[in-house]
């Protein structure tokens, strides 16, 4: 597949973390948070309906931008596990209706856990 879709965002998930309690205020009726991962400045949460990425901004981090990616907007995705020795990161690429999103995963993040989650919620729609 060609690279004709614009790369819209690149995120890095460094390690699993607890699902933040305040995320419940953002979820719709019957939506369930499944996994959370630390990002460079905040957290990313996979729910059973979407990916939510919170990005703290500015010096104090009090301003927060929130990205929401409904699984229904994902056209295709790919996962690449890390190699050995020098290649310690895995990656996920999501082709969406508006462009491509790349997610870098540090070695503490289980690529197959994310692969299964995406397959479960994208393919069952």
C-alpha cells in the first residue's frame, strides 16, 4: 500500500499504567476502558470503542489536548514487532479516513495485546 495518506500524528507509548480514574468522565454509556499506556507527557487509553490520547501541553502541563480515534474510522492497521539487539521498539500504524497515525511502542508494551484489542474491536463492527 502506498504512502499517499498524510501522516497525521505520531505517538509513543512507553509502558503500561493504571487506567486514570478521571477517564470515566469522558466515557459514554456502557463504554469500558481496557488498557492504558504512559505517553511522553500524559496517557493513552484504549476503550472498547476508541483510542483516547491525552497530551499535556505547555510548561506546567495544565493545558491538555485530547485526541479521540473511534475504531470505526480505522480503515486498516499494521503492527511490527521489534527485532533483536538494536531494534527495541515495536510500532502500530493506523490508516484512518483522514490520514495515517503511527504509534511507537517501547519494549515494555506488549504489541500482541494491542494487536488483539484492535482486531477484536475493529473486526467485530
